[in-house]
């Protein structure tokens, strides 16, 4: 896999160490990796603003000027695809990672094996983003990445697929669409299935999605929906 990785840390020795570990990991997994290093968040964000094509970000939390949490929030305004891995010396920042969908926190000093395991997960997530479903819409066939699907709803003989980029209406049964998806999706109602990664809240009657949509849960299905979400997490 071709990957573009950024290491952002104000400590030169730490940057050098993380770059070496990332390079060794990429070589060992036969990935073609371009690795860039930055001494502050502003420098990275300048490059990111120009290109917006980074895949993995190894990000120090505590930096002068813009800190890692603020940088991650800015990156997330443009992309949900970047795999953000926080590097920190303190547990107190862990809760902030939920706001930016961080893949993982690693405590300093970073363990080589642990970093390799997290980078493996990042690569798996990026590979998953390449999977698509083909929708036959009125404007022709459209390939939609599975990772971009928030939820889908049935409308008579059509299905409406809601994604991060917008909604698509295709002549297809919801059950047929479900066959093209995987276990990161779950049918919560005869008329709705959801992407578990975008579920923000589950009650006995509704599921709240990342875009604010509130979808009905079939009577008696709460335990199954809740169980599916727990397994996904």
C-alpha cells in the first residue's frame, strides 16, 4: 500500500525516533511510505492545507503554539479518513481523542511493537476505505465508499443512501444493499440500516447518527443494536 505519513512533534529526538519506527514498520509490511516530519502544528497544517492527502498522522499532544488536539480538530473539519495517532506523556488527554475520532493514544516512551500494532490497524482502516458499493442512480452508476455511508433507508422500491458527501437514491431493496455491506453495518429497523462507526447514541426507541439524524429502532431490537455497537467498538 502507498502511504503518506506525518510525524509532528516539537522534540527533535522524538521525531527522529518515530520516523525510524514508522519506516521500519512500512518496510516490514511492504508498504511504500512517504514520511514527513514537522516540529510544530502550524508547519504541518500549512502542508496539509496545500495537499490534504496525508493518510496517517503521528501527533504529539503537548506542543507550543497550536497543540495536537487543536490541530486534530482542524484536520477533522476536512477529512474523516486521516488516521490520527496521538503521542502523549499524560493520561489526562485521552478523553479529548473521542472528539476527533483518534485511532489510538500511545504513551511516551513509545513502544515499537505497540506502535506497529496501531499502524497495522491504521492501514487496515485505510484499505477498508477503498471498498465501495455500486449504486444505480438516475444519473448513472455511482461508486460509494463503504466508509462514507452514514445510513441507508428504504423508500418503496428505492433505497436512499446517506453519505458524508450527500445522499443517493437508487432502485434497490434495502436487503440487497445489506448483502454488499459488512459487519460494520447493522439493520436497526425494517426500513433502516446504519454504519456503526457513525452512531452517536442508542436508546430503546432511537439511534442518533453523527449528522444529527434520529432513526427508529424496531421494538424489541435495542439489545441487538446495543450489542452490535459494543462489538464494533
